[in-house]
């Protein structure tokens, strides 16, 4: 499958025109991460967005005294990295491939330029990221409520 | 003795084995060989810890083996704490089975999604046994199970076996884990995103803390599963288990008699109310 086909197959590009997807392709590269590879670390420059195709990635937070705590897994079809939407942002979590993972990596600066040049593309991508954020927020709320403590 | 009288008098049964599932959860197997105890997946018994009191506990064992009654109990109150301390040879009182079961027939010919959170896996385990024993009756069978942490997972060996089985797709996740855990991390309802659902050919059974079920229902509806295809096991404080005393009243329904398994369509108007 070509990079363009891979890009088209990812939910991030759902609803985009052929021309818009072609434009994103110019910012894209395919990357393979072997099992155990660190994809990014907390504090690093959030300069890319990762469209996961296959494999599994864990988001982790280092907690002093407890080590690395796993927060959530992401798999094929998911978007890894939300901070990139904001210029100059830094990653707030670690991301590590727990299984061999294939993804398309989009250069954040190039995506920003495309979003600025094409308002419809900008809106579509921003909406997608917001939806991902919203769904992650829902999951985090449930996680935080610790509902299984004392259930019967 | 009338049926009513017999359903009010606990039968003394002996504990055959007590298996510790986690720090505060134990699975008791009771000898019912003298009085085989047929039940349907999702039903419950009233278990009587002598001198302490009764509690409603779902069956978690094999419906096809009525000579052994299995209950999985978390120690959260006086009665469940007393039951949790029982060991082989001890005797407890049993009334039941009571309540409306999982609608296994309704799910025939469909994909069956069993979504469990925490101790909610216990009332769903008989449904898994049933689906596997009648595998041809169902299309795909999914067991999606969530727990607080790896050490809180119930039936670990069985889950591992089902994860290897071609008969059932089993996904297990935990809310929190350190790096030793190699499985999925995240909340149970999020597992629905990990399977390809065919909404018009899917029936979902959900069991877990009510908040987890609210999130699950929202996610199922979002994925196109119709209200009438979603079933929940509700929990309320039960006393008589016969629909007389009203302790478990859920407006016009009694959880002990009309439930514990109820269709979401039936309880939808109440489900989102704060006090129902």
C-alpha cells in the first residue's frame, strides 16, 4: 500500500478531499518502531503527529517513587500526540511502543502551514483533534473516578 | 412446603473450596449434590452468613453443573466479610435462584458482546460458559473485561485461556498499571473501540459499577447499538428477593424480581436520574 493509501485509510484523514490528503502527504513519512522503542518523551518538542497504523503504544507518566505508570494504550487508527496542535508545545507524557508499531508521522510545522493556508482543512483537522481530546477526557474521567474500588 | 415457604428458608450448603481471586475477593464453591441447583446465567442467590445476615450474590459458575454452586464475593460489608472468611467444610445458607437472567435466547443469531467491569465479570461468567457451550447459536462472541489493576483481575487463568481461544475474542484491560503489566491499559468501555461492531447484529450484556455501565451505554449507543439490544445487570439492596419487601424498588420495577438483568430500553428513563 502506498503512503497516500495508508494516509487515506487513517481516520485522521476521513472526510478530506483528494487534494487535501495529497497536501498532507508532503508532510508525511512512514516510520516503524520496534517493540520497546521510545517514540517521544515528556518535555520533548511536540513537533509531529503520529497516525498509528498497526501495533500498540502506551502513554506513560513517570511518577517519582513509583516509576513509569502506564496511563493508556493506543492502537492502529488512533492518533498519537495531541500537543502538536499548538505551536511551540512540548509533550506532556512519554510514548513507548509496546508492540512493533507502524505509523505515519506528520511534521507539525508543515501541517500548521497547511491548516493556515486552507481554512477548511484546518477546521477538519482541528475538529478531529478536539474529538480525540474529548474522548480521551471522558476516559480519563472514568479512570480517575476509580469506580471499581469497593464495588460488589 | 409451599414454593414461597421454600424460597424463604435457606438451605444449608457446605463450602467445597474457597479460592482467593484478589486481596478482597474470594470465590466459594458450594456442594449442592444433594439438592441440584439449576440456574440461568445472571441469576443470584441470597447467601446467609449465620448470625450475621443475608446478601444477594450472583452465581459465577457453570450453569450446566447444578451440583456445584459458585459465588464470587467481594468483602465490602458485614455479611460479605463474613462470607469471605468461610473455608472448606464451613456451612452457609442459600436461598434461590432468583431474578431475571441474561437473555441468552434473545442474543441467538447475533454477535454477543459481554462487557464487564471489576466484579461485574462474575455475573457474566455463566453467560460466557453458556455461549461457549452453545457456540453455534451465536455469531462472534466478545468478552471485554476491565479491572482496576492487574492484581484486581478475576479468573486470571480462565481469562488467559479464553484469550487463546478461537471461540471467543477476549480483551482485558486495567485502569492503572506499572511497567510490569504487558496487557492493555485503559477503561473497559474503551475496549468497544477495539472491535468491529455490526450494530444491527449485536446484543450487548453489560455488568459493573453503575458509573461504568453509564459510560458503557453511552459508548454502545454512540457505536450504533440500539437501546433494545443493550442489557444491564442492576444492583440494589435486596432483602426478600421475592418482590415483596420493596427494598430493591427501582420505581415501577423490583430489581430482585424484574431484574437484576433489565433491558436498557426498559430502564432508560430512570437510568440517568440521580436517585432512582
